[in-house]
C-alpha cells in the first residue's frame, strides 16, 4: 500500500492549540444534495521534530453524472479524513492524502484565508533536471508530452533506468513527470516516488509514524527543497 505526502510551503498558518478551523464556503457553495465540509484542528502538539499533528477533513466535489435512490445527480461529495503535519520552524505543511484531494483542500483554505487567520500555503515545485542527477538509484520514470504521433507518454522501469538510451531520448524530447528511486536510511532500503506536483510517495509500510515523517522530511530537504 502506498502513502502520499503533498508538500506545501507555509506563508501563513493559524497556529492554535484549541480552535477548530472551519472553511465557511458552505454558505455560498450550493449543492442540491448536501454541502461540502472542510476543517482542521490540532491533534497532537510537538508530535515530532517541531511538527504538530493535525486532524483534517475535506469533502471534494466530483463532477460526475449518475443516479441513486431514483434521483439523478451531476456531482457528488467525496469525504476524506487525513493527517496533516505542520512546522512553524521549517514553514512546512505535509498533507498525508492523495495529491488531488490535497490540492483541492489547500485551494479552498487559501480561498477563504480571511476566515482562517490569513491561511496561505503554496505547493513546492519539483526540478526534475536537477534531482535526476542526484537521486541515488532511479528505478522508474514517467515521461510525457512526447512528440511521437502515436505515443504521447511512456514509462520506464529497471535499476538505473536513467542510464538507458531510450529513457535519455524520451527525456530530451518530452517532459519527466515522475521519478521512482531507492533510498537508504539507517541501513534500510525504501522505495520512493516523486511526481511533478511536489509529493512524496512511500511504497513501504511503517509501524512508527515518526520514522515515516522523518523520512519524508529528509527526502523533501534533499530532493525537493533545492
């Protein structure tokens, strides 16, 4: 099972030990069956290495036609509870949920920042040209925007796949959108992926969530925050 952490730089965050921060767009967002809900609240102060752990909830609107209980619908809400790690020391916010929901969650919090004590966070950008030269052992890659008539994207897998002529040719022609690699920490090997949306995908399972967070922060520092 994979775990995804999206990485955001904090410009301003409403640090509070007691308050539950609720995005108020329920008042203006009209949906026929129900209204979306987004909020976050502190779960554990100083969880690990200056990071506070928050409980977050977000209901993303999915545009899709369908029918349920005899009624037609044109959109529905997809609710999700997830953990969020926030550090005032590093000005970092990690959301432990898929990148699409993370993006929607942060977008809504930014949009209604006046209700959230000026909340403002931006997603970090990934420079694949830089990190491709410093990643330890690249084992997978996705390349898109290819100029071929029949092939617009291609995936490559194998140890040191970045050394292959096919990958080099594709990367020079198109755009890298994902890199997967091996990473060694404390004599343990981990499989990690970094997509262009500045997320860190872990393919290992972790019993100790503090070790998991340490690994995410270390990878962020070495390969994203360049």
